[in-house]
């Protein structure tokens, strides 16, 4: 399963090219330990006919890909979409709080 991992400012984006795979054949999960798991099974049937013969070929295969998500991932807000054979999984990031400086008075 070819895949591409990208990062953007407010979210992590994972893309996987899955030509010919239906969304019903793909499972996207976040497991304990912030592990994003993309798995599925693809099956294809190719049929050819002419006046003298008829041939049907079937092939199938499973795929699995896991990614460890960073600590700033909002795992409860993961979204997935499948369009034109490309699965896109979006994981929002938690906002990084800017450290505030506190002035300390110097005595003496």
C-alpha cells in the first residue's frame, strides 16, 4: 500500500493510494498508544469473453500500515475520507500553548 505522510500547521494528514479498493474494504483505527492503523482486503475479478472462450481471474490480498501518532494528536477527532482511490486520514493537532514568561523581582 503506497502511502504518503504529510504535516500541516494544524493537522497531520496521511494519504494512501488504494486504486480499485472500496471504502467498505478499508478499516481505519486508532489503537492504544496513539497508533493509527489502516488495514483492509482488496479483491478483484477480471473477466474476458470472446466467441470461443470465457475466462475469469480472481485475485485478493490484505494490506496493513501502522503509524505512531505524536503526543499532540487529537485521536478523538480523527477523520477519514475516500475519493478517487485515495484514502485521506486527517488527525488534528492540539494547540501548542506558548510559554508565558513571568518576571521575577530581584530583592536586595
